[in-house]
C-alpha cells in the first residue's frame, strides 16, 4: 500500500519525500555526531577514525559512484531490449571494488600517509587498524548506491528513499550495540550498519534479478564506459579531500573539528539543494530537447536557492552558537567556537556549490562534460595552492577560506563559459546577489567587531 502511494512519477512528489527522508537521515546523523562527541570528545580515536574513513570514502566516491553512474543508463537501455540479470551489475560492482579493498589492506600505512601525512604516530597506528576493518565499506557503500539507483530505475522510489534513511538509523543503533568497547565502536558500528542496509537493498532487488547469470561482455562494456567518468570524479573528489588532507598537519583534534563543522553543510546540501536540483535537471533536459530557453528557470532557481541559503546563514550566525554547544556538549569552549566559525563559512560556501551544481546540469544537457573536467582541475589547483598558503597563517579557517575561493573561481568560470556558449543569459550573474550581499555584511561585521 505504502509503496503504491509513494511510487508516483511526479517530480515534486518524489523530491518532497526524498527531502523528508534526507532530513530525517541527517537528523540521525547529527545525533550520531553528538553521541561521538559525548563519548570521545576530541581524541586520538576520533582522529584515527576520520583519517581511516577519508581514503575509504575517496575510493568509494571516485570508483564506486562512477560505476553506478554508468551502470544505471546501461541497465535502462538494455531493459528495453530484453529481460536481463541485475546480478551482472551487482557482481561487476563488487568485483571492481574488491580489488580496491585488496590494495587498501596491503598498503594501508602508505595510503594513510598519502591522505593524512600530518597525523601523529599514535593516531597512525590506530588508524591503520581502523582502515583495514573499514576496507569492505568500499564495496558495501557502492552496493547500497547501486541498489538505490536500480530500485529507482524500476520505479521503486519509496524503497530507494528508505534505504538512504536506514543507513543513518542503523549507524545510531549499532553504536549502542558496541557501546561497551570504545576502541572498535566507530569502525565496527559503521561497517555492520552499512552491511545490514546493503543486505536489505539486495533482498529488495531480488525480484528483479530475472536470470541468475553474469554477462561478462556487459561487465567489460561497463568498465570501458566507466573510465572517463572515474577520471572526472577523481578530479572532483581530490579537491573535496584536500581540506582534510591539510587539516591532518595541524594539532591533534583538527581533523575531527573540521569533520564536525561539515555536518551542517551536508544537511543543507542533502535537504535543500539536492531535491531542488533533482527537480530542475529533468525540467531543463526536456526544455533543451524542445529548443526552449532555460535562462528564466535557471536564474529563478539559483536566485531562490541563494536567497534561502543566505537567510539560513543569517539565522545561524545569530543563534547558531548555542545550537553547536548543545550538539557538541562534551567539547571545550574554544573547540565549539572553532566549529561555529567554520560552519558559518561552510554555509556561505553552500550557495556557491548550489550555483555550480545548477550550471553543471546545463553542461550535462549539452553533452559537454570535458569542459567540466578542465574547470575542476583549475578548482583543484586553486584549492591546493591557497590551502597550503593559508593553513600556516589561519589554521582550519585558512583551509576553508581556500575552499570557498576555489568554489567561487570554479563557479565563475562555469558561468562565463555558459554565457559565452549561449547556454544561458548573462542575467544569471544577478542571481548570486543575495549571497554576495550577506557575505559582504558578515565580513564587514566580523572585521569591525
């Protein structure tokens, strides 16, 4: 009954309950971070956990997510021709990520040194055990992504949304299960919670397996198609992970404080920006196919997103400190102040990320992805150079300053090229006014007071 109610094709309906489940999921995520802060505060265990999770998430997002992005359209195209085995796609995903797991287990210390070279020997020793424990998470998370995408491709929107919610719920529940052993609580609860959700996803897909065989020719096709997507994803993800890479050079606890600060940014991206972009993308795709002008819709979408994010930024600046203090009750006063100041900067950055996402969808609709890779390289270099220069003077704030500047640079180049190619009107520039005005006001206020 519920599945029939929720599996409607209306974009607004789907985006609406996706938002509801995403926000609920993030609420559990906030509770989990509060629980971690309550149990550990800022310690070698939390730094070791975040350090171990960093390369795991990089490999998953670069390779696992890229495979999913290739598998789904291949699956949909072939479904029109004949009934096929989803087992082929699941096994292809697992086989590729299995090799990544082997690489991580064999070279765990080297990988940690590459991703977090600044961590102390004590943190490195603990993190080395954690990364080996967490290595299967690459396959598990990639499998969850694929299950969610294939369920949605089969019209099972409700089940796809529920899987995302179950991840956060399971993470919280398993933390209570392993509460007795703090040494393994974080990695073991994370691994088993995601494994449970992956199992549920596979069970829900069981009815769609059709033929219990593996098509090796199809697997080879997927690998070939995935290579350019992986390269593009890798460039984007390296830029995302530079912040934590630089934070590892700072004093113990810096990596954890930065991770805590990113939570609110992730909530806004998942709860607001994601659903809006999910509505916007299919609309402009259809409009471009029909040779309609997308400028008005794009400008309006970006303007309202910027306006809402600007309001959130102002509200958080005014009342955010006691909220952060309540969530991270076990932390010291100066640590709470650091998280609060970083969170303000990161919310400001969300507005530029939203604009970048909207503009990137326009390039996808015009099948012009090579430009995106080139611009992402510019953003990566900008972030790396400025981060290296700023971190010595401003610490964690300097890392975030570099991220914001690189995001603005990338978004500006996206905008200029889109205007030059007549993809969109130059009036798109004015849609960033709310964010620019609020950013300027907060900058002047912080300078004066």
